[in-house]
């Protein structure tokens, strides 16, 4: 059976250099890495990564914890984190923990003992519960900020404020915000940002809380129509899609009579590419969260850090926006 020592001898390097070349290529000269890898290939040597991690006192596994798998928003976050973990020779495992109470905390503690660190997506749990979860080991909080915890947040609040301001500028005087899940940190941020952005320029109605689901959006249709609003900003794309479906089922063509914002690609897919859209780069959010976690796995951080990633607002051409608003207002 070929050993690491055999590879080192074939490549003409020490055993420790061969080990670094195969596991931490960034610490070894490129030509040495190439020589060691060629020797490993010639000898049919396959590195035991699990053993390598265990030798360093680590499992080589990190966890990404989400409250549910029903919300499509989490999917690209998982993909981005997994891709970044793979680049660092780590395995990502995904676990579902709501962290609403002490029972959820106990379940997470069992997981934390088996992994090197956690990326924690906990939009609704009480601060003290989430903070306690972060104390189990190296942890990065995603899309929420809590004092004393390192966090990576998509700055959707600023994007929602910009979007609502532009809707008001385009002539909309009745705007509805369809809120997110009860207790959601991001929902509070977005709601406050929208209200501050438009002030008394428009009649702003806030409905909710709602789960981030298609069915919840369908259920809002009657209230939205009754409000007389001409523009709707939903907390989540799934809510917006449900509303659009219900409006069209009632003969209210959207966009046109009521403009409903959505993710750009989703809007284009349903033939609504002339409505405003907000795009959160979930892949980037996951990658940046993993990048923030990596140094915490080897040494304690000097202190918690907070980062807010910018979020794009896609707006139709000015004349299209004005025409959309004019058409919407003429139906009232």
C-alpha cells in the first residue's frame, strides 16, 4: 500500500512538505505542488482527508443551520457556502433547527460537538437563544445582527427603501408592504426602512405577518385589492408570486393595475420584466459567511465583525415606469 512517505520520496521532498502540498497547496511553491501531485498520481496515492483533519484536532466538517427547508431563499446560500467550503477542503452539512426555544438549543448543541463550526441562519429565534447557540463554537450569523456575534447580512432594508422611494417618485400614492414571518429580524429592518423612506408621501399599508410561502401570497389578494394600492412590495418572492397568481385569477393583470415587485429573473420568467425587482445574491452571502468562518476555525477572532452586502435594485426604463404608474392610477 502506497504511503505518504513513498510519495515524498518519489517527489524528492520531505514527508511534511508532501503533506502540505496535498492538503494546503497555498503554503507550498507551485512547482513543488505539481511535482508532489504527479508523484501521488503515478503511485496511485489517495490522501485520507478525514485522518488529516483529525490529526489537527478537527473533524473537517462545518454545519449550515437553517430554520426550514421550505424557504427557497436559503438554497443559494447553501450552495455558496458549500462551494467555498470545498475550496478549503471542508465538508458542509446542512441541518434544520428553528431555535425558537431551549429545546431547539439543546439539539443544536449536540450537532455543535460534532463539527468544527457553524453558519447559523436564524431569522426568528430570540436573541438570547441565538447568542447561546453561537457560544457552542465558531459561529457566523447570516442575515441577522446580534451584539457580540460575527454576522454577514444582505442589506435588503436599504434596497427596499430605494425601491419604495422609486415607486413613489413614479406616481404611486398607495403602496402595500406584505410582511414576513412573525419575529423576523429582516422583516423589522425592511418595514422600518420603507416607512422612513416614503414618510407621508404615500398611503403606506403594512399587512402581515406572513410565512414566506406562495400560499400566503395567494391569501393576501383580497386585502391588497381592497386597499386600493397600486404597488406592492412583498417580503419574499414566494409571497409576491402567490399574490400575482391570485390577482391574475381575479382578472387583475399584474403588472398594469397593481405592480408587484419580484426578483428580476422571476419577473422575467412570468412575463413581468417591466416591474421593479430586488436581487439578493444568496450565493455570495453563503460564500462570504463561509469565508468569515474559516479563520475562526483555527484561532479565536479578535472580536465580532459585521458586514453588510449591497443588494441590487433593478428598475425598468424611466418611460416604462412612468407608463406603468399612469396605467395603474387610471384604473382607480
